[in-house]
C-alpha cells in the first residue's frame, strides 16, 4: 500500500513535536505539510517550534505555514504550565534557519485540498481554528478533505482544563462546533484513549542508550511534561497527539465507535464539553468515529521502537 498523505495542523507543544517525529519515523505516512495555530503556545512560538523540530529531524523540506493567531471568539489561552515557556519543555533547540511559507495556513489548506480532492487527510492536533476558518471561507473545502483525525475532547473521561472540557476543544469550542457539523469524515481521538498511552521514564531511558539529538530532545522536552503528569496522578506522559497517527500505522490497536458528538458552546460551566449520544437518545445519525479503547502498552512500545529507529538514523 502506498503511504497515506497527511497534513498536520498543530500548536506545538511537546506531544505535538512527538507526533511530528512519529510521522517522520513511519513509512506508512507521507507527511506533506505542517500548519500552525495558537493553543499550547502563541502562534509565533508554535511556528518557531514546528520549524525547529523539523530541522532537528532533518526534515526542513516539509513546508510550515502559519495560521490563526486567535481563537474565533474566545480570548487567547496558552499553556506554559504544562509545556514550558518555549512550548517544548526544557529543550533548547537553536533558532531555525528555515522560514514559514509566505501564505496564511487557511489559504494554503484550501488551495492544497481543492487541488487534489479526497486525496489528503488532515490531522488537527491543536485547536480547530484553522480548519473552521477554511470551512467557512471556501464551501467546497469540506467535501474535498479526505478525512480529519482530531485529537480532542473527552467523552466518558473528565476534562483536563476544566472538569468537563479537554484543552484543544476548550481553547476554541466555536471552531470545534463548526468542524463537528461540517460533514467531513471525522475520527476523534479523545482523552478516553490518549490518557491510557503513557510514555514513562523507562522508555526515555531506553532512547537515551542511543547517542542522538533526537533522544536527547525527547528527554529534555518530556521532562516538564512528566513532572506535571506525576502531579496529576499519572505514571507517565500521555502520548495524546502521537496516538492520532495510530489510525494509519496500527489501526488494530484502537477500538472506534460511531456516535453523534457535539460540543457545548453555551458559555456556562460546561463550555467546551464534548458529549456523545452513546444511547442514541436524539436519534441523530453519527457524525464521527470516536476512539473509546486502545491497546495502550502495544502503542507505547510501537512509539518507542519508532523513536529508537529515528534516533539511530540521526546522530551527531
């Protein structure tokens, strides 16, 4: 089978960076572009981080395109307490030599998708601002996207930014509402599965046996993330964003259910809450597939093996 063509829409972020590395280490994927948005960090930092991580992995040929600076309605909310001041933990990547493409990500996405309808999948692993704006700006866009695989939401799990809301959806719930009702084929990878896939210190120790800037970057980036995870009662750092790529690389590891899913934009205490009609009470047809279970140990092992492979291919 030929590799699956993807664009990653992102707000890097530590686990976002791990998702880029995972994509680069996976022959099942043809990684065509990165589009950036605000979220974990400001747009400027997100774009710098995307360029720097690709440079670290000797993948500067992949275009990076800067997108939305603010959510559609809500104020900007960056997350330095989880991802560190730079967005990449304690890593100290040099300033990137490469520059972003001189186009807005929304226009880039519309142009790229309409040029080859139903050929390219988009993996939004940050707030959904760019995708919602593309849907609103170009009516043909929704019918031309092959699929969206979204990291976001919490269905039966609690939220990680409010008791009810997951970060990516909470940051721009109005964008999520537009995307969920767009008619694009969607697979949602929520906290219900991502928080079962934990990268532990033992996995990082394995990577550090390889003398590589990749393994050292993972150690330095994840260091902050691990500390926050321990404080929240987890035994490791959740591989939120890399797990979206399992839908291509190892789909047998995920249990997907079809549900009608919506997001609360009423502005109250449950703002940004994603909820699924699990018992078909509304009789509305399903609008997405949702990851509800995962063979977590197998996924973390697969991720670690791919990072070992990438680390061996890039040495000082």
